[in-house]
C-alpha cells in the first residue's frame, strides 16, 4: 500500500478505473489526469512494485526501439482502487477493514 493516498494517486486510479479492460500508455494517462511525467511515472512505478498494476511492452515499431510501456490494474489493484475511490467519496464499497488504516491521507 502506498505510504500516502494523494490527490495525484487518486487521479491515476480513477483514470485506470474508467476502463479496466484496457491497457493504457503513460502519455494517455498524462492527458487524462493532467499530471506531468515527473509526477505520473513515479506513481506508476510504485503501483507496479506494489502489485497494483501490470506493466507490459507494446511491440516495437519499425523504426526500432523497445516499444512503449502499457499499464493495467491487476485484480488486487482494481479492488483496492475501488475501495480508495469509494472512501474518498464518503461511501464504502464493501464491508471489511478500513482501507488505508494507518496511512496518511493528503
């Protein structure tokens, strides 16, 4: 679990929850959240490390390169993201222990 649930993290989770069946490019997430790359990519990296996101690579283009990275919520990530968004809106998604107990909220 991230140490802090920031507004930026919530924006990323909301963008990813908009269509959970689709992988997203970082540039697309920057456009939908309004976050800069210097803010977005560290969040994505932490979410991958925490197991909330699955990161894959797109096929390389004919011009070479390694291909762009794609991001998608994992099953655990989707569940926790839904809980965080619900708690931020004052609703609980489901019964159970409070999400973020002991976590600082920004």
